C-alpha cells in the first residue's frame, strides 16, 4: 500500500474493482486475453499475433507518454475497435463467476467502511460484468453504485468517471479518496482533481482499511 493523500474530511471512497477488491491473477489475465483473442478471431489472425500487436502498441505509447500506461479499451481504439465495441465484447465475454468466490474477509470490512463513508466503484469494465464481479465476491449489496465504461463511454484515466463519482455521492472532490491497483489509471488523475489516493497491491491491503483510516495516522 502506498499513501499519496488522505482527505482531511473524507466522505467518499471510490474503489477500482479488478485486482483491487479481489486478487485473482487468472481472471486478471483472462479479462484482457479473452478480448485480445476475440479481436484476433475477428481479424482472422492468430491470438499470438494479436497479443504482440497490443503489447507493441502499449510499449510505444508508454515511451511517448513518459512511461504512463494505457488501458486496453483505449489501446484497441488504435486498431479500429470503438469503445462501444469494447463495451459489447466485455458484456458478452467476461464471466467472473468462473474465477471468483465470496470473500468472507472483505464483506465485513466494506460494511464497516460503509458505516462511515459513501462507497462507489469506478471501473473500465461495463456495469454489467462489474456488477457480476461484485456479486461473485459477495459485496454487490454493499456497493450498489458502479460507474462503468458504458456510463461515461470513457476509459480511465479519463476525468469524467471520477467527477461523476463525486457528483453521484454529493461529495466535493477534495473529500473523495480513490483507491486502486494502478497508479496511472486509478490514482494519478484523481490527485490532479484534488482527491486523495491510495495505491494498493491487491485485496489484502483493503482488509486493513477500516483500522488504518480510523487511526488518523497517515
């Protein structure tokens, strides 16, 4: 866990979902690869060639942008796959229930956080597979509000999803805290917007949040 900023008057926590509220390397890989394989099938090329195309583009993009990372959705637009295409692909191809299960340790943690803060998720997946993910790990009723790729039609790190999260929770930017596993996607822009930020390495960091935030020592 790396702390960048904690709002003095913390009111809303904005959670990333994938590799933040669960840790599952197989599903993290499959979420990307299933889309790349689908792209390969549509293009009539091998999956390996499609993977190489995506990897090469991301490397070149990072070199031109100071080492920053680009999302898969934004990467695929370079190959003619629109954000709308990505939304439909993910709705059809992603099945988190095949990989994830109830997290009995996470459930009480988020319930404790909800007693003090407003909770909302911002994800680069569409709302449907994102909600299926929360259902699979047992927290869909704790965090019912999800801002997905099909909400703003913008892929993080666009500002619109984060600004909408603040608006939907009726919270000023400076009282919001963004938590996620990727600095370039989940932390950098919220910090620019005046929000707080915590970079996590996975769900085990989330387990410690209630006690960590209650101490007030950052």
